[in-house]
C-alpha cells in the first residue's frame, strides 16, 4: 500500500498485459479518483473511443457529440471529446492515446512514457497535493504498449511556451505546485519499491 495521510483507501484497477485486472490499494488525499472500470480494453485509435466503450468505463450512458485532435503530441495523441450524458459526466473530456506515428509510438513505448503516465495517475496522483487534471480512467497493456487516459478538460487554460517564458506570478504558482508534488512523499521509502518510477538504466542520470 502506498503511504499517505488521507482518510480511508480506494481500490484502483490496472490491467496487466494478459488482460487480467490487477488491483492496487492507494490512499487518496481527495475523493476525486474513481476506480478504473473493468471494461474490455479496445482503444487503439480515436475510432475506438466509441459510445459503448466510454459508457462502460465512465459508468454512465454517454454519447460522443464531436471529437477532434488537439495539441502537437510529440509521442502521444490528444483527443477532445464533446459528450452528451445525464449530467454525471463532464460535457468534454480529453483522451490521451499512443502516437499514430510509428517512430513516435516506438519512442513512447521504449522510454516507458505511456506506462509511467498511467501509473502516475493510478498510484501517485491520489497521494500528493499538486493540482493535476482529474483522471476518469487510465489503463496500459504491457504486451502491446497500448494505453488510454481519460482526463479532465482544462480549457480555456493554455499550454505554456518555453520560448517566450511566463509571468512571474505564473512562475511562482508553478514552484508552489512543485512543492505540492514533492512534499507529501518526500523521504517516503515506499517510492523505492515502484519499479516504473526508477531510472531507465544504470547509467541514467549520470
């Protein structure tokens, strides 16, 4: 079990490469992380984000009104989904998928980017205080490298620009949020047992 100071624990499901469901116990700091559904994983491309699949993982009757790609996506692909439901699901969500470009996709798998993102949302995000997009569903398959994350749509927020920089107030907010990421688990020996969080190789970071 991951350590933490939250009230109670929540069971979150993650799918293994064999298709079975592995359950991890985490201690969320806020009641904002729903359990991942046990629906059959079938999403590889945007076409896989069907009404039936979304309804099964979101535990609600959902219809996709519109969808379109957003952002550049260097090793992944982001899709904005505009949804109709009974109000239990946000009107829009962002789906993160592997890149359709073979080279970018292979890079994302080789560097374990897809695996680490899913594991962060399932295992680390509930135990720290940094403000991240709410994760509604996340899963990753070891045998194919396929993954999908359904997350909160943060529009009208925009991505930062590393070339032009940012306002001092924005920089201050970023530093404070970094403290909320590192502070709650600082010195936590439990992190040492997370293989996916370790360095990629013996020479990494040297």
